[in-house]
């Protein structure tokens, strides 16, 4: 475990081998992953096709929208190379957010929804629960 500077949030190290899936579309949120090293591919399935949306590397974050909104992942992510990441547990983040002012939580959720809409326009409609 690695403590963040203010000791309010503990993160764990996560390693993924090439082609290993961090999470799949439809999975419940498993964490927010901050990529320390390596490359991941964000993708979605469209029928029998796999559509690559982005390749992300060091310093990028994946999984945050599902965790913030508390919904299943709308995209899948897999390691392209060996990946080392810091992982924030969704339940721990939820506890920290619950202690935050209501206005901060509301703004964060609205920003997440806007990002989802932007992604839908740019990369095609994602499957989201009703």
C-alpha cells in the first residue's frame, strides 16, 4: 500500500501483463487506475469488431468515471505492454467523497456525466444502465 501525501486515501500497486484486461465493459467499478508505467488500450465492442478508442500511458487515469458515477464500466481497458499502476479502491474513494462537501460531490458527478456525453459523441454511444 502507498499512502497519498495527506494520508486520507490509500492506494495499492497493480501490475498487468500484456493483453491482460484491467476491466471490461459492463463490469462493476473495480478501481481507479493511475498508470505509472506501460500502455493500455481503451476499447469497445461493436458487434464482432473491436473499436480502439485510445491508447494511454504514464500519468493517465482509467476507470474514474465508473467509480465516480457508481455505474458499470462503459468501455473496456487492456494492457498493451506490461503495466504498473496505482489503484484506488472504489469503496474507499466513496467514503472520502461522502466526507466532502455536497457541492463538491455534485460538481464531480456532473463533470463525469459531461465526459460520458463527450465520449459518446466522439466515439459512439456506450451501453449504460437505465
